[in-house]
C-alpha cells in the first residue's frame, strides 16, 4: 500500500533497524523503544488488522514469534520476560494500520509499560458465562 508507513519500511523507503526478514515477514525495532529491544513483527503483505488474516497468513506470521523471542533473549541476557501484544483497531490502541505484533522485553516490574486487567468475575452468573461462551462457539459450527 503506497501510503502505509510500515509498507515503506518493508520496502526500504524509510530508514529502520531491521531485526529479521524472510519472504513473508519483516521485523524491526519500534521507534518508541518502550523497553530496550522492543520489536515489531509485520507481515510483508499489507493487512490492516487480525480481522484481515486467514489461517495461512496467520501461520506465516505468528509462527515466526518463537525464533524472534529467542533471538531477543540471546541478544539481551538481562531480559527476564517478554510481552507479546497485538493491537487491533483504534479502540484497542492500534495507531498504525498495517498489522503488527509487539515484542516487548521485560527487565523489571515497573518500567515504561503497564498492563492491568480488571477482574469482573463477580459480575457473571454461571448461566450468563456459559451463554456468552456458546454465543461465540456457535460461529465455528
Ligand atoms: P500500535 O499502537 O499501532 O500498536 O503500535 C504502533 C507502533 O509503531 C508504535 O509503538 C510506534 O512507536 C511504532 N512506529 C510508528 N511509526 C514508526 C516508524 O516510523 N518507525 C518505527 N520503527 N516504528 C514506528
Ligand atoms: Zn502496509
């Protein structure tokens, strides 16, 4: 896509710090470096978000995660953990609309990146909980 910043990075039209490349994906350091080594993995094919993937593209892209994670661990021995994050659409904090997966190395508990989940378990009755699962499950039949 001509107007896409990540397509331009993949095509070498914008300077970037490449971490990994093969025929299907490209990985480079995120300019914001939330923590040192913060990397983005992107499909070479322009897709906006997860809703535009099929299983084949997903296997091409997501299958690369373990080896990039291991390369980060090798390169960054102080890394104690890794968050893998994929934002989809604006409400979910996506700002660049060429799908990408963040790999964010973690070195200590409080640092540039915080992820907090609210536990709403008490708001659900068992029946409601099952009904919600069924409503989703129904779409695979
Ligand atoms: P999102 O918020 O869409 O999940 O993440 C987009 C990410 O792209 C941000 O973390 C941002 O720092 C990164 N980013 C945006 N523009 C550029 C750029 O030109 N080069 C690089 N390396 N990263 C970028
Ligand atoms: Zn693109």
